[in-house]
């Protein structure tokens, strides 16, 4: 009978600082048993911080993974830009679905399905009214698609039964083309069934549509995508993350300056749990649900999102120091959805 690793086991063996030898051995058994088939940076990413009693693990191999969550924060993809004969801006993208194994915490590899070899996929960004053209290539060994939230014709919906783009078979490709509307914060994901598994294995990303006049300027913009990992495929999450890697922003605090206005595009694509949340320590933020209004709906320090809900947060810090942000479900925070802002003078 195979060993079963649970999230409670992780909290017992690795919940404070780096994993112990026993913990590493337990985590390694998971690999054996369950491995199937930019906006301007302030300064460079700092060295990993000491845990000082915080839950967490050491760093994963970012080079082998092929992406780093510190880069994803600021990586907005505006596409290849040209102008159509009617004067409309055209933005062209190429997205490839691939099978790829990622190390999500030290010693645990996760056999993911990904867009362009990263989790989350590229942050697609455009202005309301732009024409979006995406060449989607399925380099995986399973059928996949791209389903965008927002307005578009049925044939561009990326759902089985709606046309050729509803299910793109391995080695196949399809062009999704539509106008970017309405303005706001949206997302995209695979819509092949079983839907929960295709999303949980990593096929999702952010889609930002700016209003024609732009949003009020801020000093720094970031994208954060909240998700989870079910490493033993029992439809229960074992780890939780922002931008793909649990504990990353705890190990590598996000550096901002006192008085700097920060805008976060926050998306929840968590499977297997009904709700997710975001809590900011020692501060409040203006919250714009779905980003479809330029007027904030509330001023708060905690918001709750169901799956596919999203919103824009804006805030600044008055005092320097190290400030936590995390899910306000404590188990989520202890299992990876936990980070720090390092506020500098």
C-alpha cells in the first residue's frame, strides 16, 4: 500500500524553517508514489530571508523550473503590436500548452500542464477595443483550450462544442481572435473536461484590459494569481501559492518604498476549496472588484474571492519595515500562501 502524504504531515515535518531530514524523506516519497505522466523593479530580488519561526521551506530550483515568481509580478505581456487597416490596434501572442514538471517546494516535483512553461501563464495585457489574436499551439499529450473571461463570439469561447477552438487536440493549433472588452481584470484558463483537473494542473493566467484613457498612474503595478497544488491527486490541496511557488514571497520579500502607491491585480483560480482571501498587515487598501469601475467599492484590509473572482488593490505604506500579506485562512498561509512586503525609506 502506498504512503499518503497529507498537508497535516507537512505542517508537522516542515512547518518551521527548512525541512528536516525526516521531512525531506517523506516529501521525496511523494515524488516516487505520485508522479504520473514589467514595470520597473525597485532593486534586484533580495537574498532569501531567515524564517525566524515562520512556516515554510527553502528555495526551489528556479532555473530548472524555468520561471521565478519575483519576475512574474512585473511581467505584463503586451504582445506584438501593429495597426490594422481600419486603424485598430492589433496585439498578437503565441501561447503553447506543454507538459512540464515543476519543483513546487524543495523535494516535491509536480507534473503540471502549463501555458508557455510557467504557472501562471503569461499575463496578457491590452487596451479596451484592441484586437487580440492568439495563436494557441497544443504541445501537450492531452486536448486543451483557452477560455477567456470577457466579451467574444461563441466560436472563440474555448469550450467543447463551440467550434474548432473548443478542443484543440495534441499537435493541433487554433487562432483565438476577439476585441478586448470590457475594461477590467479578467483571466483565462483551459476549459476541457474534467475542468477541475485541467485548471488544478496549471492551465490558467491573467488577462488585463485597460480603459481607453488608462487608470490613474501609480508607482508600481503587480499581478498576483492565487492557486493551489494537489500533489497526490485526491482532489484536496496540499499547498497554496501566489504566482506558482508556495512561500516564495516569504523567502523573497517584495520591496517597495514608503509612500509609494502600489496596484495589485489579484486573481483567484484556486480549485478544490470554495474560497480564498487576501489580508494585508498594518494597512488598508482600496478595492475595485473585477476592475470594471474606476471607483473603489471599499476600503479594507481583507477581501474574500471565490474561484475566478478577481479585483484590483491599491495602497501605500506610511512606515518602513517588514509587513506580512497572506490568505486569512490560516491553514492556507501555513501551507504556502504567505508573503512579505519589505518597505524601505
